[in-house]
C-alpha cells in the first residue's frame, strides 16, 4: 500500500493551523472582543459580509459553468498572513485595529469550518476532516491559551509554509492550461481583491451606522480603510477549498491555486501601499 507523504503532511499542517484557530476563538469568546455582545456583533457580521460578497462575485462570474463548484475558494481571510503583513507595515496603528482584524479573520475561519461541516464533511476528504478535528480540539482543549504560546509559531512558521510549498509544488507540476480568460481566475482574483474588502468594510459601516453594534473607541475609519486589502489575503484556507472543490480535476485545481496566489499577492501589495499612505498622516500628526 502506497503512503502519500505530501497529503499526510498537508493534513497535519491543516490540523495544526485550525487547532490554533480553535484556541484563539475560545479565547476571544471568553476574554476577548467576542465576550462583549455590542462589540462582538460588528466583527461577526463583518466576517459574514466578507464571506458572502466574494462568494456572490465568484458565483456570478462562473454561473452555469462546472467551475461554479469553486465558490468557497475566495471566502476566507488567511489570519496568519494578514497579521504578518500588518505587523510589518502597520505597526503604527492602534492595537484595537489588530484586534479587529484578528477577530474578523478568526470568525471568518470558524464559519468556514461550519461550511466545511455542511458541504464537504460527507465526502470524507482528509483536509475537511482534519480541519474540523483541529478547530474542535482547540475549542475544548484545557489550558489551550498556554499551548498557543508555542502552537501559534508552529502553525505560522512551520505548518502554513509546509502546506503552501507542497500545494504550490503540486500545482505547478500539474499546470496544463493558460490563465488567460479563465472564469476561475477572474472569479477568484476579483472576489479576493475587491469582494473581501468591500464585504467586510461595507458590513462594518452598515452595522455601526445602524447602531446595532459599535467599534472600539480608538478605531478610526481611515485606519480601517487602510487595512481593507488585508482581508483579501485568502491563501491557506483558499488553497484547501480549492482542493476540496477541484481536487479531482487537475487542470482546474492548478488554475484555482495560481489564481489564489495572484489574488493574495495583489492584496498584499495593495495593503502595503495603503498602510504606507496612512502612515504619513500618523507621522505628521
């Protein structure tokens, strides 16, 4: 019997990643911004808006085609990569901005787990099973927050890079078609680069203006706008959703993965530029 080492490593990496997400979610519910109902409603609804908008964009572009199966790919922000870019380019921003980004991304990833449970768990694909097991373990792990001291670096600096490298290696090994004119590429890139920021920030504006929820006192809209493109970094979970959607179609799978890479890199560049522009106003104040 042949043992598939790449798939085993990817499954282990996904388990570690979602284990850290589960621990972070438990902490936010018990002690963080999700413990205060009026403040919690903003990132929760922002996360939902930030998922529905890119799904709608991708589905509209791919309507009536077999590629419509990839609707879940541009849905979920990669919390580790988004926070890494913020740490490098947005250190000048108040801590509450990082908390907002973290909370939206954690809720986002947690809702993705729910979607996996509804739409993909029945297929018994290893990635969906290991992701569900990871977040469930994290939610109920005793003293999980203490474990996160070493688990978060393990997830961010070992598990995620391993998953990304193996997935990209498999992608380019199977890449057989051009991206030009691909509805998959258009759907993923537009949904990530434009759909995610519009969904998150637009929903945040609606929720706060309606009085349904409120942001932290030191969160300013120019600061929020400067991090909008960070929500479009959908790398790790998008790669996983790509495999779940197109794993049995090598050409479409490869196109989807390369499109995720393009969308994520574009979002990184746009976010870095926006943060540098915003930094000037902080420095001159």
